[in-house]
């Protein structure tokens, strides 16, 4: 079993890279998104929930995330939490059943900031992209999926996303084994990564 971490700034193209790599890999692959592990805030009033800084490491339930990755590595099935950006809370009744696989891809903006999680990864990949490109993707995503207007999406980027990127995400790039410029559009990098993963899987007897 291989555990692959794919990090990068918000809007960098991580999801595109994950899909591209997954489509080229033989065997069973599961993706564990960091976004599923935001701390439950259902006990807070909605006004307080909406002030949560999702780009800060303190927003993540690292203990649960590390525990569930460890259980998958041990061959156990997990019940992954479900988190909603709309309600800013974790579902009390719904989970996603995830079974062990040949390759586990852990994806998220902050995953390299947690040493315990990093130590469980065999390969660490950082997806890099220009700030302007990331901003455009963030505006499109936030207006389509997170109920923000263009104005609030831009304000959120300037007030929260950009400073948190500079403080936490960009520095975590130093932990990466592979850095992918141009996000998911870099076909050469995707091919090299896929070949590297296949080689590591063959070495592990897969």
C-alpha cells in the first residue's frame, strides 16, 4: 500500500492532478480529502461558524484524520466524516465508508503542515500555480459551490486565503518530494508521477 500526499494552494489544481493520476494508476485507489476533516462547529451559532478560518491548520481535526489514515494502512475500513461548507458543520448522521486500497491519495491545502500525517506518506507532491490563476479558480468555485458572490469571494481571498497561503501553505512546499508547476495542465509531470507511483507499487509487490 502506498500513501500519496497531494498538497498545494487553494485553486492550484490539486483536484485535476488527483483525477489525472488516478486515471493512470492500475489497481484500486481511494482519495481522502482534507476537507472532510474540518472540526465540527455545529455547537456554534451560524454567525460564528461563518467566521471560521478554513485555511488555518487549527481548523482541521488532525487527530481523527491521522487515525483514519493509520487504520486504512492497517487494512481496516473507516467511516469518513462528511462536512458541509454551506452549514459549516459536520454531519451527525452521514459518513462515507472507505475501504483500504492499493493506493491512498490524501489531498488538501494544509496536509503537509501536520508532521504526524506527513510521516505516513510515501510520496509527497505539491501542486504549484500562479496566484492569478488560483484567484480565478477560487472565484468560480466559491460562487458555484459555497454560496459567495464575486465580491465576497475576492474579499475572502484577500483577507484570508492569501495571507494563510503565505504563512502556512507555501512554506510547506519544502516537504514535497515532487513539485508540479502549472497544476493539472502539466501532462509531463503527471506522466512522471504516475510512472514513479507504478514503480513504487511494483517494488511493494503490487
